[in-house]
C-alpha cells in the first residue's frame, strides 16, 4: 500500500529529468505496512498547493529559497526523483560518520510536505541510487560501517510501497554512483560507476558494472579513465553519463569531467571544472542543451562549499551559479519542471561539517531543503 500520510497533489508540467539518478556521494518481495499505520493516525486533509514561482522573478541566473525541512536529517543518503514527481531520500546516516538509517523519506514538491515510505531492508550509507524504466528505485552497494562495503542491490516499488532483493553487485563498493541510461540496443540499464572497496588495490575503483532489471543480470563495461569515489554523476539530455569531481588515493579532489557513452561503451574527457571537489550534489536538465548542475561538496582542504556551477554540453563551457545559502557536502539534488516557466532544483540534506580528519566544532547533519529556481540555458549561452 502506498504511503498516504500526506496525500500527494499532481504537479503541473513534466519532470525535468525523466530518468533521474541519485546524487549522493561519500566521501523474495517483502510486503510492509503503510507509512500511516507505522506513524499512527494522521489528518488526511491535504495542505494547499504552493504558489508557483512567478515567471517574472525567474531569471537565467536564478535565486534560492528554503523549502520544508526533512523530518530527520540525513547525510550520505541516496536521493532520486521518482516517476510521480516526488523526491525520495533513502538511507544514509543521522550523524556525520555514524548511525546508519533505514528511513525512506518522501518529499512532495507540490504541497511542500513530507511522508514516509517502507524502510530500506539493509541499513547503509553512501549507496548509488537510480530509477528504472519500471518506476522502481534501485539502491546499489553502500557501506554498513567504515570497512564493510556492500554488494547488496535492493529495489523499492513506490506504487506498492514494497522492497525486493535483486542479484548482488559483482564488486562490493561504497560511494559509487548509479545512473539509468540506454545502451546501443535501446535497453535501459542501471550503471554503477566507481566507488571504493578497501580490499582492492588502490581502494578507489574504475570498475563500471551495468544491471539489467528485466533479466536480473550484470555485465562489466568499459572502466572509468580515472578511478574515483565520492564523485557525482548524472545522465545528460544527450543520453551520456557525466562523472564530475571525486577523489582517490593519489588526488585529494579532482576537477575532472569524465563522459561515458553507454551506446558506444566508450569514455572521453570533458573540460575540467573551475575547481576540484568531492561529495558534491550533481543533477542534470533533460531538455537541450541539458546543463549539468553541480552544488556544494568539499574542497581540497575538506571545507564544505557554497559554490555552484553548470556545464553546457553543447558549448563545452562552465558557468557560475549563485552560491547556495549555506555550505554543504554529501547532500542530494534533483531538478523538476513544474510548468511555471522555471526549473527547480531541490538540494536535500548533507552536512556543513568539514571532512574527515579535520578539527572542527560539531555541526548537525542537515535536514534543510534549499530550492534553486532558474530559467534554463539556451544553446548559445
């Protein structure tokens, strides 16, 4: 049964990313009870639909505002845009560097409200997450502690609020990225890219493995040119997969842009970012030119960033976006078109702490949701 603690209202227009992916980075079917029965009786009165951002205030450069905070903060969670237009935040941690979560938190942009889905069967942080053609959300790998990388692949069906176990990953890993994309045969697969496995030489992985949900099978694809974990990745409007930033054993942070064409099973290098980062939130616009959007992350000194940039795959240029209201890393981001003349990016959760190994005052894991509204770029920009 679908969670119904907050009845969802329809969102106008189309999804800005029809095959969204997780944007979280590190650094036998089991039927379950509905969210309402787990949380107790709730009012079923729907909150009023939020007023859309007026088109006259939506600019190419864009503006930021705050949306309704998550019920519970999460860092290193999986974040994905569902086929219904809701945003799913899966797993992660409730404290920086600890306390694994099983929660599935669901944000409804049309009502600026949250509800809860069935908990993930395997607690984990730093998984890869992508949505398949069947509308199911696939959660791949992750960590169950500092030194335990997982090979677990689980699928969540938002329509039935149930989980199922899929064939395990050939290579256990945490801090990968997962992206849904079509190969040369037009078949949609879940590509799991890079990550970290402490039992492998070099720790960071260049391994790319593709999962076929229809046949429950895995295949090994062409490896990444640069082995990485804590990178971001997204599918562009051209069907290619863009891998941005990250870290490994030889570089603190990279500004590399690696581009994978699943139809050719080949890699190329794009123009580097203006700066290096790891654990940024990365998403993309599905309409041409399909800018790749990058928010936050940690810099080479493990300091959280407010910076945001966009890459235009047609002009091959990077441009600066307005800085976020607060620095954060290890958050998630999705982009949504609500039919009001603007695109809306939701940056969810994360942390404002410095990265591991730094001396810093304690900063709570973020529960905030920041919304960035803007007009998409044209080809000439």
